[in-house]
C-alpha cells in the first residue's frame, strides 16, 4: 500500500460509489443499537423495525412512481440484476427462452446472460451507435416469438449515455415481452417513472445516491412472473428470503427522499460543472475525445479517451496529485482487457485503453474542476513524453 500524504483530496469517482450523506447517517444510526429488532418478530422490537421497513419501502417506491408492494430490497444491484435475468428465465420457460440485451450492459448483466447461455437459453446482444445509443427499431427487430425479456441499461455507468427507455419499453409492452432496465447510475439523478416509461423491472442501488453500501432494490411490476434465487423464510414477499438489513434500508430511503427533493437543483449544478470540465479538456488537451453522447448523458459523467496515453497511468498520476478518478467501471478495474463498452461504440483496443472517467457529485466544487483542468494537461504531456510520442 502506498503511504502518500496529499495536500489535496479531490474525489471525482462518484460513479463508483458515493460518500454517505450526513443526513442519511443520522437517519440510520438508531437502527444499529436502539431499534435493532428483526422485522419478522412479533414483539415490539420487531414491529418497530417492520414499521420502519414499510415506511422506507414507500419512500423508495415514491421516487420512481411505483407501488410500495412492487419494491423488494436486495444486497446490491448485481444481485437485483442476477435475480431479474435468472428469475425471469426459470419462471417463464413455457413462454420462451430468448433474451435481448445491449452490448454496453454492466458486467453483471453480461455475465448473467453468458451463464444463461450455458443453461440453454438464447441471448441477442444489440449493437449501439458511436455514442452508445440503442436504436429502438433494432429492439423491435430482435424480439422473437420466444423472447421473454429485454434488458437495456438506462444510463451507462461508463460513458453516461442515456437510452430511449420509454420508446424501448413501449415496444416491449406491445410485444408482450418483459422489459428490465438497470437504473443503477440514473436512479436519483434524473427523473424516473416506471409507469410512463413502460418498465416491468428496474434495478437500483443505495451507494450510488449517498446511501450506505450493501443495500439495493428491485422494482417488480405487479403480475410479473419471476422465480426467487434465495429460498428461506419468505421475506420480501417471497422474492428474496433473508433477514432484512433494516438500518441500510432506512438509509437508502432517506437518500431517496433527499434525491427527490434536491434532484433538479443538483442536476443543474452538476451539468454546469460537467460542461465546464468537458469544454476545458477538449480545448486544452490536443488529441482528447469525449466518449458517449454530448447531450443525452448523465449530468455528472464525463468520459474521455486520450491519444497515446494509458488510462491506468493517468489514474495513478492524478491520484498522486490528490485526485481520484477511474478508467471505467469500478467493478472491472482489476481487469486488463479494454472496456467492452468502449469497444462497442467503435473504439480500437489502444484507444479504449486510453480512457478516463471523471464523475462528479454532491460535493464537487468549481475550484476542484479548475484544479483538475490545471494539472491534467501536464499529466497527459508527461505520459506522452515518457512513451515517446512528443
């Protein structure tokens, strides 16, 4: 481990995880020691926890215009996504065995689909354009008589591109096919309405919106057939047996409450900072390119690729300067292979290896963006010089 004292400490990796908002922590605190009951218990301690659980379910449902009984709590978005693909597969085998996903899904969707193929299911992976957008017409063409589920990420965790979910959902509804979206990055950042967007299943996670790690949710529209992965005491309406994480759920709900109240203001602020960042990078650094759609993207996401530079080297050099960044998804940061998302939008291997993801958040300041814009050109030039490209 490096023992480095940094004069600055700037966090620009909010897409990987967020710090817990102090307001969230205060809401959670009593449920660690004072209100610690098991929500399945009949005594007062248990009923106190049960009331908190159901109130939290209402808060989470309210953020996406769902019914409380359509929300179940899981341990992570990865679990939610696995439950969707595998649960729908085994509950609907009489209807069909075909799935449709995009080529820029999160790795947990990609790996779940790969596992299903080994079990005999069929998977179609949709191409995206240079911005990472799925064409709804291609979704319509891909749906067959034996298709049971379409899963398209709402907003890319890497390049930030926002998909035309409403149109895709409408096509799926017309075709009688379940539609799932992984909204882990968009949840709490941009408006979501599962009814208006024709969504049957939606995954989201607490730690992406200033809540605690280890708690997430899955929206399951009433009437959707899905087989549970965990069997036991029948918690979460039988969809996810396990003693519920009440403190985490309370924190998640508080984070949702804050997000609903502050989303518009926060989005405006982040969009302004992001645009300043993008404009500055493209202007000041020759051979820099923006990944993802220039407008249809998350307000806090800026993803670039730089000519003749390696992403890991940039991340390390910026870290030494006190700035935390990423080359892409934190879930894949240990892998040496180039991002499948960047390859899907048409980048070559060497270009994809030169990517840098900068994701802003609730406590990002203009001064921090100015500092990044001040030091990043020098970092790029130094790395290019070392590699012999200057």
